């Protein structure tokens, strides 16, 4: 499989400003980040167009921090004139992918209605948020859903075996939905069939997926974790420039 590439939109305001002051602020933020819990530790730190406000990103999301490293903010910067969610733009700069490079033969495929809106879902069968997400997606129409089953084994020790049993079932997609929505155990007990679950485990590492569900839309934009139904509706109908 070709190496999955990260999309990097050109956002000129991310690189404006004094390199000296940025370096000073960066040192302070990095020192403060050493005290953060693991889920908040940033992989990337970016300037924002607001003086003294920085964006801290990891695969779980993007947070905001002041230059003095006193306040950590969970929220959105909205560019009203350009109708752009800048916080999301920064996040996607680092974590969007090229969906054309995903190995679709390693996913369950479901077409609903005309299949117009395409999403790619990475889910753990024993993840409660994935189960809730599956229930939400059942109510939506005109979608094509590619689901890549894998397991967060440190949280759900039996999920890897369950995912393989589901894939080996006579009707894998049906078995997947019944397990997540109805808690019906797969009838198939063997995991000996040819299945891609181990490859999906490797794929999630390459894509830096550490939270479930992780969903990509047709533009390759990433949504980490379970959002509201309204946010999900907007996410699956992406625009290159949008105000969420």
C-alpha cells in the first residue's frame, strides 16, 4: 500500500509574526505542556491570527492556549469574514488524509439511498461511542459508509477477537450492526478466515488513530470521537471553506 499522505492546506496566517516572540512563547507552552495529561499533550503548536493565542493539536483535537501558558481553552475561532472555522482548519492541516489511499477492501461497505455522502469509519466493536455512532448513522440516508473494524486492546481486551469473528461471519456487515446496536454476539466462533483486522491495527497506527470512532469524510477531514448529530450532519456534507 502506498504511504498515506497528510493534506496541508496553505494557511498563511499560521506563519506570520515575529519568529523571536514565537520561539519564546513556544518554550513557555512546551514547558507547560509537560504537566498536561496524556490526552492533552500537543503534537503541533501553531500561531493563530489572534495575537498571543496559540493552537495546540493532537489527534484527539485542537485546543487554544495564551502566550503566558496560564489558560487552556476548548473552543472555536471563527473567521466571520471568510466563513471559516479556524480551529478546525488548523486541526485538519495536521490530521486530514487523502481518502483515495485507504484500502477499501479492508472495510465493510454499506450504501444507503443514493450513497452520495461518503465516510470512512474506524471503529472498535466494544467501544460505547462506536455503538452510539452506529445507531446515529442508521437514521441517516444517502450515504456510503466504509467501516474499518479494529480494536483498542488496552481498553477492550476481547475486541480484537470479536472483530475477527464478525468479519468471518456469513454476513459480516449484518453481524457488525447486530453486535453494536443489539448486543447480539456473533454466531461465528472461528477467527481462522482471511481477515484484515491485523492490517487495520497497523493502519490506525499510520493514521495516528487513538480514539474511536474516528471518521473521515470525502475530503479526508477527520472527526475524532462522537460529536452531536448536528455536527455529524455538517461533517458528512463538507465544504472546503465552512463556518461550523
